[in-house]
C-alpha cells in the first residue's frame, strides 16, 4: 500500500473517532463543534499508540480534539508571524533565516499547534509560487539557510519536494536547507514507503549544501520501532537530524513541577498549554 493510500484512511470524523476512543455525550458534542472549525486528522498508526481507556493519555491529549479549543481567548497568531511575513508563504524574522510555509497539510493535526489558524484550512498564508521565494532569497544575500515548514512539507508529493531542492540548491549564498516535519513520530510510513523520497534527500544532502531534518517527538511512547526505523533511514541518507520537543502540560512536563519553570500560554484554545522554543 502506498503512503497516500494509508493516509487516506486516517480518522477525520466524529463517527470514525468513536470507534477508537470512548467519548461521553458532552465530549462528542464538543468534538463535533471543534472539528467544524479546526479539522481533525489522526493516522491509524498514531491512533494505535493511544490508550483508548485513559482519558488523560498524553498522546490522546496531543491529537484528539477537546472542547477547550472553543475558548476564543488569546490570539490565532501567538508569535506574531504576520509582522514578519514578506509575501504569502515567506517569513523573514531572523536575518540569516527565511521560513517558507510550503503547505497547510499535516499527517495529523496536533491540537496545540500554534499555526492552527491555517493548518488544514484554506489559507492565503501558504506559498503559492516557488519562484517568488527563490527571487526573494536571491535578493537577500544575508540569508544563509531556509527552513521549509507548514503544515508539514513531507506531506507534499515527492516531485514537489524535489523542485524545492532543485531551485533552492541553485542559490549560491545558501549554506543549508532545513525541513520541519512530524512524520517520523506521526506517520513513519511516509518515509518507510517512499524510497524515491529517501534517495532524493540523500542525493541533495551529499552535495555542498547539507540538508537538515528537524523532527518533533514529544513523548517517549512516540519512539516506536517503526519511528526508529524511519529516523534510521533519514540518517542513512546523510541528512543532519535534530529534534524539537514542545513542552506540553500534562504530556511531558512531569519534572517541571520541581523547578521554577513557567509556561508561556500561547494558545488558550488548546487542551494543553505549550511552551515553544523557536529557532
């Protein structure tokens, strides 16, 4: 089965969700309202990691919608990305880094996402013409790296990812290119079922400009055999791999209560509060 076929079988409706986790009537009504505004997608793989009998399961908190998301307090742009947007899909906050929002799709929609305003929704913030990004970067020689994000850029067809690499690799003053992705933790099949993607990443990472892949594992139970295999395949390609962990209340903050750590409440709509360290 191809990865796209497996992705198409993801849990996206209340009816599908109720087959996997126990919901009260109140929770069902809340989930229905939430997904009318913020879509739900949970891969079958990730759902298999959730303890369906535990309402406080940390993985469930990250991916299953909650009525608390209907809280309208706070901002849909908590890190003020609008102020650093130069044109649709292109942000330039730090002098040496350009951020490209390549897609509004993810393998699974995390409930704490700080781009909830656009992920899974029709949005004018997504890059619609790669040539615009290339031209902008060429005109700004202080930029030495590009971060391709979204959404999740590994949800793009392999041919589109190749085009990004072809065009960006032609810019002389770029030292490296980064991809931000949660697919190894959320949907390892994207890497395990696409040798073409892996071969392409290997090809471009062995050139003068190294490729970096920034994953996001937030909980030890996300580190499964299949996830480990996906990460191993990336390493064998020659990419530089790093991980960004989001500090999440009730998920991975068990030790923080013993320290004078504080949370930055970025999105009160989320079921869990998140502290992001953004590079």
